[in-house]
């Protein structure tokens, strides 16, 4: 355990070292995709997925795209990590309680204010604009955008509304599988198969249509030598395939999404570097 704490402290020191730096050039070199789809899975560490034969599709994506080998969640449990990725802060939420009403700026509001579009698609959510805490295998705690009063109900949509014509996608979409398909209650294999069947066509399309698929996790539960190291995979036309070992976290991923559309950073994303997985011209 002591060894794990030392490793974690070293990683966090690297991540925080840029806090006082000038990030004015962070947008340089980041492509502006026509569409970005972000999928958030549950409760698995890097070594639980990468190289796991029960995750053949996810490992296929690592070969097609960029795999971030030193990427970290922010905290435990689940909900604060979703909020961190969506708004640059855990918003003072430290548990999985429900409901919350938040007024802070967030990724969705930034996009809408810039005349761009955002939609969140949640599997097993019963209807557009649903604000209940649970419904079958759907849980609101994994659905961060519902908590922000600045967003219209129309951006909160069930997975069944995900466009089959990918040109109809919003600028940025979040996809939240339900508890049976996000590795929370179901198996790694079950989630891997759902991802392949549900978004495999989009992943292939994105590689030739100026678009991007991001698959990340909320947290790990291993408590190993590198606590909260999570897999994160990016696949798209402008991605440099291979392993990328620069330390980063969910705030850096949010910074990447904002920088891609010349939007101001939110919260702790202002102190993070964008993910660098783009070819050097």
C-alpha cells in the first residue's frame, strides 16, 4: 500500500506541475472534429482492460487509435468523476447521492453558447428529459448533464435516439451505457460486445470523416500500485495510433474537448494540458 501511495503521489506531482504554466498555445495542433462521441465505462483499471482477452473489441480500438497509458481518474466514487469530466469540477459532490441541481458552466453550456451542439444519450433512460434517479438499469448518477440547470431537457436523450446517420450527430455527444453494459453490473465481455455492436460502425466512420470516438472510464477499483489509472482510447481520422504515455487525467480530456472548438477552459481543466495524440506536421 505504501508503494502505491508513493507512486500515486509522483503521478499527481507530474499532473499538477503544469498548474502555473501558460496554456495559451494548448489549442495549437488540436484538430476540430465535426463530431466527437465520448463513451464512459465503469470501475475498471488500465490493466483490467488493456490486454484482457475478454475485451477483444476495446483492444482492437487500441490498435486502431491512441491508447493513453498514464491516464487517471480524479477521485472515488463514480459520480464526482462524471461531474469533473463534464464541468471541470466535482462541484462539491463526494458521493453517489441523487438528485443534484447545479448552476456551474459545463461542457454542454459552453458548446450551446458557441452555437455548437451537445446531446447526452443514456441507455435505458425511459424518455427525453427524464430526471428520475433510477429506471431499470439506468442511473442518473452516471448522467452528469441532467444535474445542470443551464441545459435544456432536449439534450437529455435515451440511447434509442442516437442517430444512425452519423452526419446528424451533435458536435459533441456523451454516451452512457446502462449498468448491464458499462462493466458496473455486467461483465467486461458484455460491455465490450455492446460497444462493438452499438458504436463499431461509428468508430469506423470516424476514421475517415473528421470525427472522433473517445472511450474512457470513471474510476478504477483495484487499489494497486497506480491507483485510479484508467484506460482511455481515442479513435479518429486525425489520431496518431499507438501508446501515448504522457500523464493526464479527466480534466485534461475536458480541456481537449474545449480546445478543439476554441472554447474557454472550465474549472480545473484550465490547469491541465490537452491530450496530445495528434501527428506532428
